[in-house]
C-alpha cells in the first residue's frame, strides 16, 4: 500500500528553511528571486524558438542534411519533455531553490558549450542536453514564485512569468536573427548563457529553501517510464502523417503513458500523484483546458505566416511584424489578467479568455485573399487578449487547487501540458494540410492552401469550444 504522503506536514515545522511553500520572503529578497525566475522564464522559450532562424546558417557551416538540422530544434523539445515532470518532483524532495539554481548553472554551461560545437552531431547532442537541463529551471520555477509570495499575489506573479514566456517565444526569432546576421549563429548561444548568468547573480544571498516532500525517495520506476513514454508520444505525434512507423510509435507512447499512470497509482512516493486528480474538479479540468488551449493556438503563427506570405504576398519581415501583434498583446496584458484572477475567481476569468480565443479562431477561419490587413491585425490582437485572460488565471487556478507540497510537481505538469498541446497543434496542422491536398508550401501551387488554412482554424475553434466546456465545468 501507499505510504502516507503527508510527510510534507512535518516539513512545515520551523527549522530555518521554509516548509511546503507557506513561507514568503522579505520584499527585497523576494524581488531578486522574482527577477531571476522572470529572466529564465524568458530565456527558456527564447532558446527554443530563436534557434530556428539560425538553422540555415548552421546547415551551411556543417554541410548538414535537412533531417540532421531538424534535430537541432526537435532534440531540445525532446529533452525538455523527458525530464520536466521528474525534475518537478526532484525539486520537491531536494529543495526547489537548490534544483533551480543547479539548473541555472547547467543551462548556462551547456549553451556556452553549444557555441563551440564542431559538428552537427555534437550540436544535436548539446541541444538535447540543453532541453534536459532546462527542465531543472522550468520544473521548480513557477513553484518558487508561488512559494515565495503570499496567495493574494499569486495570480500577479504568475502573470508576469507568463508574459516573460510569451516574450521569449515571440522575440526569440527577432533577436536571434539580428545576432546571427551580425556576428554569426554561435553568438546566440553565448548571449543566452550570459543572460542566464544574470539570473544566477539575482539569487545571490538567498539561502531560504522550500520543500514539498523533503526526505522522500525518488520514484525511479515511474520516472523512467515517463522519460521513455513522453518523448515516444511526442515523436509519434510529429511523425504520425509521415509513415506507418509514426502511428506505431504514437501507439507505443500512449501505452507507455497508461503504464506510467498505473505505476504512479500504486507506488509509495509517486513522481506524479495521480490521486490529486480524483475529486479535484478544478485541478483536473484546468489541466485539460490548458492542453486544449495550447493545441488550438500554438500553430497560429505558423498558419498566419503561410497566409500572409503565400496568400497575400507579404515579405517575411512584414509578416513577422503583423504576427507579432498577438504575442505583444499577450505579454502586455498577462500580468493584468493574473492580478485580476487574484480578485475574481480565476476559473471564471480563464473561461472568458477561452471564449475570446474561440471567437478569434472562428474569425480567422473566414480570412481570404481580400481581407483588409487591419482586420487581420485586430483578429490577432483579439486572440492575444483571449490568451492573456486564459493562461495566467488558468495557471493560478491550477496552483491554487493543490496543497503547497505539490507545487513543484504541479509547476512541472503545467509545462508538460504546454509541451503536449504544442505537439498536438503542429501534428494536426501537418495532418490536415495533407488531407486538404496541400503538396507544396513554396507558393507555386497554393490553390488548396487557403481552404486548408480555413479548415484548420475551424478545427482549432472546435477544440477551443470543447476547452470552454472544461473551463466552465470546473467552476461548478
């Protein structure tokens, strides 16, 4: 039988360190920790999206094939997917600040190593390691914010973290493109390492620690099962439309995740305590809503890039500037939305946000070759508003639905839902483009492209509508 998982209650005793997350820092110290997490919330997504613009230059220097270059991007995603959930539990056991600080150093060092890669094979291995050590930052990052601030400020600080994440995703290609053109692709790795060093400096003098399950044993069996199942599932989603092998790998990933759930339900100290879902309507439906929302929205920038460049004939820079409207609105309004969810039930705010997103996706499904560009910009801003109103309050609802002992695991689960949602989004795009008869994205034969884009946005609208149902259901 399972051992009593409430040992976190013992950690709440005053021993010089904070216990399961109820103790907060003095304002000045809390500000330094807050800035450290905000910086890494920016640099993690920046490192993932920014390298995309450097892929051609990397391929030219190393003479790499398209398949080898795809692993520069996909290897980072796989590394993050494999370790994010286990490292959240590790942070609860060893201390969230300690694991986070270790991740900062390793992240900085591995990016510095990337600048000295001598072959595409070496770079791909480094990219996988970069994604893996990023999990040491993203796993306990949100947990540290929640643990070090009072509950009345939880939504606000989560909002700033979300704004930083969106800024990293959107500014990554812009800043990295400038660095690549000015000083070469290796400078992207050097600059990333330098920024992480700033966040390390922010943590100076902070010795207070937060635990969720201090002294517990790490669930090795469950962690290994997850570390095999998660990348298998993601790889299967990415390759589902390419070959029969992709479908087989996807099936193996699903079976692996079911085996992981079975192990976690029976083990004494699980990596992810499955029982926190049982009877916890807010926690369960908020996580499902998050995955559906990312599934419906992650591919928007990709589809809008095709629409603006191939259908309307805009340049890449002009298309990028228009698409940037969405993440700019998200970044500006996420802190406000998070603070609003401290005063109004976060589930209600998130449901309104999901509804606005659904409306924006519906409007996108009617875009055509004659749509005025100002209307397109307004629709993108509307989706940005919906995303801001959903994401921060939804994360606030998730973190507020569990005891402090689960903050580390829950923070990792939020990142995991994002990764799976993003993968589902791109898998749907690949599948539906092929189903609609789109054979080329070069612009030479785009007769099927516009109907395909419209159909995909309708599917995304349907996913978002289902997400509204989950979002509303948790409020009962």
